[in-house]
C-alpha cells in the first residue's frame, strides 16, 4: 500500500484487524432498517441488490438492519426481517452468497435484536414484554414482566439466532444493546427495577454473549452496539456505558459501536428534521387517530413535544466515543452525524477511534465511500430530512426520498 495514500485518507481505507476478523477498511455500514422482509419475516430477494450496491460502494463491512430473534421480539415495522426459525436460514444464505460471489472481501454482520417493550402487541400477536412493568412513553403498550424462565428462553433464542446467522454465511453478529431495546432495558435503571438476580444490569448481556459464543464458537466475531447515554432519569450515562464496556473486555468481543438514546425520544437517536405531518400520516401509533384529534394535537402539543428533541449537530456521538476509547482496550466504532471526509479522518487520527459507521449517508449514496477514496467527494449529500426514517414505519422499503424528488424533476 502507498503510505502517502494512507496518510491522506487518515487510514480510512486501511485494514482493521479485530480479535477474530479483519475488515478491508474502516468504513462500515451501520445497521439500517431496509424494509425488505416478507410478512413472515423472511428476507426478500431485493435485499441482495441493496447489499450489492453497498459492497460496490466501498464499505468494509455491512451490518444488517435489526433482525428479530423471536416473534415476541419483533418490531412494529411491517417488513422487518427475522432469524427466529431454521427456515429463514436458507433465505439469508442465498442473499449472502450472491453478494459474496461478486465481492468476496466484504464482511457481513447480522444485527440481532429483541424489542422488549418497544413494540406493539397487534404486530407480534403477543403481549409486549419487558424487564419491569414500566411502559414506554412512545409505544404506550402495557408491559408483561418477564419471568426468570422467560428471560433464559430469550437468551437461548439469541444463541440460536446467532447459530442460524453463522450457518447462513454471516461473518459475525452484532448484539443490539442500544436504543432502548431489550438488552438496553436490562442495562438501564429506568427500566430495570428488578429485585431478583436479573436486577444486576450486566447479567442479561453477559449471559447472551455466552449463549452466542456457546452456539457459534469462541472465535465467532461478535460486535456490540450500545447507547453511550440516554434521555431518561434515572437512565444510562456515559460512566455506566464505560463500566459496561470494561466488563465486556473479558468476553473477547471484537468491537463496540457507540450510538445514543432510546425510542422514548426516538429522534434523539438520529437528530435532524422532524417532519410532523409525515409522522402523523405514516406512523401506526398515530395514523389511526381521527384527523380532528391529530389537528388539535398539532395546535396544542406539537411545540412542547418537538422541543424535547436535540438539534442535529455533526459527529454528535464522537466525543462520547472518544471518552470510551480512552477507558477500554476494545476497538471502538462511532456512528452518528458523520457527514464529511474530514470528520472521518478526525475520528481516527485525533480521537483515536478504530472505525466509523454510516447510516443515512449510505441511503442517500451507497457509493459515497468509494467516491471519498477516489477523491471525488468530501461531503455527504444527505440533508438529514428524516423522511427515510419516518417512512420505515410504513410498508415502503427503505429509500432516499430526496433522490426520488430529483428523479421526478
């Protein structure tokens, strides 16, 4: 490799050697809901084209959108993919093999998730379950408290889901322990008020990692996604996340990806524009409310509701990720608001982070990493309009709606 190129790009396109796997570069596609599952949760064939475009576009690894490990743990998104039974393994295998045949150096991680209380019973057909009975203020579902036996069943389901992912050809898995989903609910004092052994905030995560390692082998690559902090009080703070990650060092996981927040303040996870009218139209939590009440809400409550959201600021998780990096020996990946080449290089060279991951910029332009490498782009065309995000609550597959507008002109 030409050392001048490595210096110019800040090492972005140099290999990243992790505990159990090496990635060809340090630009990852962060888990991004694709909306390409059929009603039973099997991935549709079109998903191969999404991944092929990302691989061709130059990322070193692709993390799938969140994949549910059981029917009770699926999200309200109508086209979420699952890995909750062996029949889905072959569907995933076909997709992964197609892409790897064309791009053998791309690495795939399946993100495994259980929503816990952050779902709707009418979607899962089962009661929403959680660490405690505390409702999520966003989903407003009654929550059935998990018994000890049910917790152990969910842990085994994570292990079996990882086994299926490995059989389907994935190079590793990522445990979704961020954004208020079930693992996050165990970690947070906001939700975990239990008095039994599962009241220990780290136990569920540790046992889930053990289940994955037991099902797939100690050397099977494992990533972890965590929220550095959230908006609840009491909630997770940066010091809590540092403690969690330090405990993870003995489990020999490959890397941690740092995000933010929970679904109770959903837009604080991603920041940017809040298209209220679209939310009220597309989101099933709101669109069944009679129009007159939606209009009244806009008049009397919209301003106070949207005031809770944090304005978009570039690289909004980078400082927290840098603090975490100083406190751990594990590789640290950062996601959130990364919109230009300079920020990517700063993450690696100034903050000492190991990699960056991208979500919305790759919806807008899956070729962006390749354009950066070729010197054809310095900044993302993503405007943070969040129409793509809000439409995830509808039956539409993922797409950049700004690009659609341009095509229609």
